[in-house]
């Protein structure tokens, strides 16, 4: 592995929003980690006053991928802050390895906040929505 390979992997980490990457190749193991300091995050879309932020249940990403709020670029989003949803309703799509995975509501409720922006890379466990 040479310097160009390492730079390529570092660029890939930035592109995918990864905080760590481990590569094993021909008996050589390289682990790269970013500074633990979190980057600035855009303000979440919210339908409730700020003091009510901790109430409700968080819906987290079950995978690494790209977060999409709608089925197509010019389509209406599946949900917005304040939307009432029923169990089984599609909330968003996460594209992972060229597959479009629908994320569905596991219970009835109201979407209070949407955290990632359309097109953001999300990791496993990233908070997507707060539902009350």
C-alpha cells in the first residue's frame, strides 16, 4: 500500500461520511480514524418547540447509506415535521449498495423532527426522525 492508496481511502472516508476505516490486504492491516471532534451539523427540521426535543422516540438508521426524503428528486417527501404516520408507512429511503431500502414506521405517531438533510450520508444508528 502506498501514499496514493492511503489518500484515496481518506477521500473515500470523507465522501461516505465515515469516522473510521480498516483495510486488510496481503497481510497488511491499516486503520484510519478521523478526529473525534464532531463537524457542525445543520439544524434539524422541527415541528415542536426546542424544549420538547427529548420527548418521543428516535428512529435510527438500520444501515450505512444515503438518506432520501422522497422517492424521486422532484417528488414530495414521504413525511415532513408534523406529519401523522401509521404503522407501516414509508418514512424515507436509504440507498445502500445501489439498493433502495424503504424505512417504515414501526408504530403510529407524529414526526416531530427530521435530522438528516436529503442526500446526506448516514451511518448505522444515525438518528433520522424523532416521533411523538
